[in-house]
């Protein structure tokens, strides 16, 4: 059984930069965001259920899910969001479990923005939070996604508060500096995780 390290962080915290560095160091990464896309590909039971519920307006011309259109519907409607999660979360869990099982490296990373909120932390023996101040999250996300401040604030509000995320993790890695600093922090983290996985 693989030693699984859960890596999470609020939007704009730099979770991807951390996991990409670990991949360069030879660690397999299962990305819950990518899994969430796989389970709603055309032809999947999840997409069929979503289309039956919300109608064809949530599809792009090529039959792919229009994630932005769906996000607009469910973000303002908690009931619809719960319905959607009821369809997608079990499918996502199943696919994550399969990928974690098949991964081959000294330890395996499960990267998920909703690791703590969705119960996916149960897959992990150790949880690391990538942490930055909320002002940095806001600025980076607006710059990266060209989203307006109100939408980014809304996404941040739907995620766990920063203090709670840190309190529920085994370790927090600071990403408020530059990339060079982050890589140094990640390289040190990698050594600690190798030791844990071997223990």
C-alpha cells in the first residue's frame, strides 16, 4: 500500500507549484482537479446525469461540460451544488482510489483544493497545507485567472478558513516568498516525506 501525502491549499496558494516540483523529484501526483474533469468527460455516467438534471445549456458545442456555466448555476444555489456534489464526489473518490493504488513512487501525493472539505483527507496518512496570506491568494488568483475580485472572494469563502486549514493539517509550507524560496522549502519537505514513507 502506498504512503499517501495529501497536499491542499486555498485558491491561489501555489499548490500546483509545489506538486510540480515534487513531480520533478520523481513523485507520482494524483490531481483531484484533473480527476474531477475525467469523471465528467463525454460518455461518462456523471455527465449524463448532470445533463439530464441541468439541461443541454451546460454543454459546449463539442459535448464537453461547460464548467463556467455550471459554476454560475451552482455557486448561487446551495441546493443545486449539493445535488451536483452527490453525483460527482462518489465518482471522484472511486477514480482517486484507483489512481493512488496504481501510482509508483516512494510516496504518492494526492493534490486537492478540497482535501479537507470533501473527506478526501481520509486517503492520506499525512496532510500538508500550502499557505499564503489571504491578500496574496486574492492578488495571485485575480492575476492568474482574470477573475474579478467578487468572484475570487466568493470562491475563497466557499473554502475552509485559512486558520482551520492549518489547524487540520500535519504541516504547513509557506509560499509567500519567491519561487526559489518555495523550491527550497519543497525540497526539504520531500526529504521529510521520504523519511516518513520509509519509517
